[in-house]
């Protein structure tokens, strides 16, 4: 059973103009806690990555089938 996903904590500098069209979620609470620790250590980097993930989500990985 997979734990529920939760919205990723926004860095404090995020404004309404920075909002993209995608919702960024954490796989579980541990991921979100580590993200929050990263916000404390490096706020500029986390803000840049959060903005990037809101605009450009990661593409799905295509399945490869072997015959």
C-alpha cells in the first residue's frame, strides 16, 4: 500500500506570478520534510526548482517491451 501524496511545501518567496499550471506533490511526508529542510539550507535553489517544476513537469518514462 502506497502512502498518500501531499502537496509539496512552497518556498516562502513564491508569488502569484510564479504559479505554474502543474501541482507539485511529494510522494510522502518524509520527502516533504526533506524538501522543507532544503528550503532552510538553500532558499534560492529551491525557489528556482519549484518554479521549474510548476512550469515543466517531468515527462513520463515510456515502457520498453522486449519480444
